[in-house]
C-alpha cells in the first residue's frame, strides 16, 4: 500500500512539473476571452453565476474552447510550498530548496 501511495504522489508531482504548476480553477470561467468580450453578460450577476456553474458541471472542458488559459492558483502554490518545506525538513535534500524558493517568490 505504501508503495502505491509513493508511486501515485511521484506521478502527480511529475505531472505538476510538466504543467509548470499551472492549472484550471473551478471559477476561472469568468476569465474566458469569450465572456470578457460580451459586456452585457459580464455585468449580470445571474449570468455570471450560470456561466460559472456551466464550467463546473459540464462533462466537457469548456475552458479550451472559450479561451481560458491555465494559471497559478494561490492556494495550490501555498500547499506546494508547505509540502516541499516539509520534505526538506525531513530529508535536507537541496533539490527541495529550489522549489521552496520558486513557490515563495
């Protein structure tokens, strides 16, 4: 069981590094180029709520077709910083210091 967890975490870390630690957020639909280009709906609270829910509930990734780019998420960056700090504290391996500095910046 322990080996499965270690392999899973290593696979997740590899994916996160490949993506540059950027990803999509459940509420990032409001950042779409399509949404930003239509001023009437941008200011409508009900439409904003419906737009967010469409992005969250859709079985398809609407972000690509509406122009939402992957970006950094503050909470995720903080969690990565915390995790790499814990790893460094346990192992004293220098590779973690570079990642700690990246997330701290």
